[in-house]
């Protein structure tokens, strides 16, 4: 197989898709081109531990799909013939794109997609303008909507929920192992293009060495006896208070389609915020802990605390029937950050039938 045979529309769309965000930069996808059609599929080598129907994976695929749609619109491609899928029962395909009637000319990826990035650094606490808040709140995908909290008291309340969620997260072996596997410490590891480059995490002096030490669950579990999980959760929650606003993506549906749509809305919102030169830091930890309790994946020893977290979250959002999909810390960044790399095109694009 020779990559020289790949039509420009394929490389263009795949390049746009690979810029999408994913849980811990796992990029659990691959593109398969059979000469006639491009398919977006789940790749077990990078997402197998979670599975194709995990909320974090579904949201990641939603962000990819949104990037593809926006790239197609930017290039004046017709998307009416695209087949959008919701995988069930182990299926892996999310999208099928037939070859266009004509290949694209030299079209560049939309600037908004190229500029989108995560910033885990320090933000100014300056509130967002009313115009920006109004624009953010207008984003919607079906019944999934955006809530903006700019009042310092509301932001602090959200930070307390995040702190509680992180306390559960740092005591959960399964989640800890996933994060530990995602961390990239050396330049060789970082050059692979996946996972979390520790240089993007805004760690304090000594934080890199501590993260490497705590990657071993046995060490983490031992230190938890002395309250390590509380200290680490406090650090994460304190960072959330450094924000111009806290932004929540919520909706009433809970199925796979809802998580996919939430991912599309997330990416659309993220692109808009970065285009306004606002920094974005996603916090999935609260939504994840709520979902783990709902699906029976909370460790028995943490179940009562998880139920209390769920009740407090419902009280904050004044709702018992809505799903929280994602929280974002938004504001003016105090300094630029190093951006995460992406897997090379040759890794995520598979050519068949050539």
C-alpha cells in the first residue's frame, strides 16, 4: 500500500479528525479507507480497556465527528450522504463517508480546529463579559445544553464537588491505573504522539517525580492511608477556582447517542472559546464518578460517598433527572502552554482493498 495513492479528501478529513480531544489524549480511533469509503472506527489498541460504549470514548468520537463535519463544510463538501452510526453490542464503526464526486483542491484545515488546545495552567479570575457568557449559553445539540457559572460563589461550589469527585477518583484502582498508563514522561514516550505529556499538566516543582512515583497503585494505596487522596484532590479543586467561569454541559438523555452529541457540542463550544482567545481546561472527573455509581462500577467501600456526591450535584444543578456530561474551566490564560501531540497519520489511517 502506498500513501501516495490516498486522495486529498482523505488526508484532509483524517488530519482534521486527529486534532480532536480525547480522554487523556488516548485517541481511541482509526480511519479505514477501502478505496471507495472512509470509515471512522473504534480502535481497541488504544481504547480497549474502556470499550466503545464508555462515555469518555463516546464523547471523544463526538468531538472527532464535529471536526469532520466542520472541515467538510469549510471545504464545501456535501455531508448529506454521510452515514452516522451509534455502535451497540461490540460494533466499532461510528461514521461512514462515501467518496465525493470530486476530489478536493488544496484546502487547509479550518483555523479554529488547528488552534484548539487544552490549557491546564493558571487563569485570571476576571469574569467573562456578558456578551461571551450569552454566546456560550446559546450552544446546544438537541436537548443537550450549556450552563455558565461566573459568580465566584458558584465556582467555589463547583470546585467543592470536583474535590469530592477527585477524592473518590484517587481511591479507585481502576481509574488510577488508566491515568498511570496514559502518562508520558520521557521525550521518547512523548514522541509517540499519544497519552498525557507531563509537561502539559502544570505540575509544581517536584510534581513530575511525584507523578511518576504515584503511578504505581501500591504506592498510591499506601499513601492514601495518610490522606494523600485528600491533598491531591484539594490541589485539583483549587485550580478550578482560578477561572473566569465554570461551564457545564448537561442534558436529560443518558444513552450512547446523548454522549456522542455531548461530544459534538463540547468540541463546538471549545473551538468557539479558543477562537475568542479563552483558555479551556476540561474536568470529566465529576461526570465520570456519577456515571460509575449509576452503572455499578463504584467500589463498595466508596459507594456511600458517591451517593452523597450525587445528591450534592443534584442540589447544585437543581435537577434530579439531568446528566452532567462535562465541566470546563474557562478564562484568560496567564501564559501559553505546551500543546499535546497527536498520533501520526500513518498510525490512525488504514488502507484496505488496494
